[in-house]
C-alpha cells in the first residue's frame, strides 16, 4: 500500500466513523434527556413555585382531581385568585421545588432525536415532537436557562459507559475496511 492509499483509507475510515456516529449521538442525546428528566422529576430545580395569584379561569378543566373544580368555584365566590403553588398543592403535587411536571406531557413529548456535524465534531440533540412541547421547552428555557443541561457526573457516565465503547467499536470496524 502506498502512502497515498494509506492516507485515503484513513480519511475514508474517519468519514465513515463520523457518519456512523450520528445515530449513536441521537441515542446519547435521548439518554441524556432521560437523566435530565429523572433528576428534575425526583429533585426539582431548586426554585419555588410562584405564589402570585392568577384568575381561576387559567386552571379550569386542568385539575388532576375532581375536587379542583369545586375548589375553584369557592375561590370565585370569594373573588380570590389561585397561585401556581396553591394549585399544585390542591392537586396533591409537591411544591418545595419546581419539577416542570404538572401533566408530564413536556417530558413525554420531548423525544425527537436529531444530530449535527461541524467538521469532525458530531453531536446529538432532542427536540419536542409537537408545537405545544416546543413552546413549553422554549418557555422553560427562558425561565430556567440551564434546566436542559446535563450535569458533569451524568456526562461522565454517558461518555464512559456508552460513547467511548461505541466510538472504539466504530473505529475498529471502519479501519479494517
């Protein structure tokens, strides 16, 4: 094999590996999202729910219990609003830390994988599957800029247990071709 053939084979192996990594990065992004979801749903994001009152019509038809409508009726009679903290409490949900999970639909529909390539860098991403989820993700990103970020220990776990072995496997496969 000539030096030129070796160089071409190496360049082709790198290109094949980069292309082969795209689905791996999508899977890694979905796994990272699961880490984020579990952390937020279990521990919250260290913020308290709002105690600012809103008109009851914001909450009509959205309760998790039958008793929520009568609760709202009583608030209307007393000409009082309802805070989001109070609303969660009435529905039997925790109020000590923001968990972004009143219905759970944002996390359930935050599952459209994607990938990108910038030179030799390949990455993965996860987006919303519908307009409502995309809006919720954007809204929460504006309020909590780091809510969708993977923590360092989560990155390390993903890298060591999933990405490194997969990259080694792909390089081994593509260098043999």
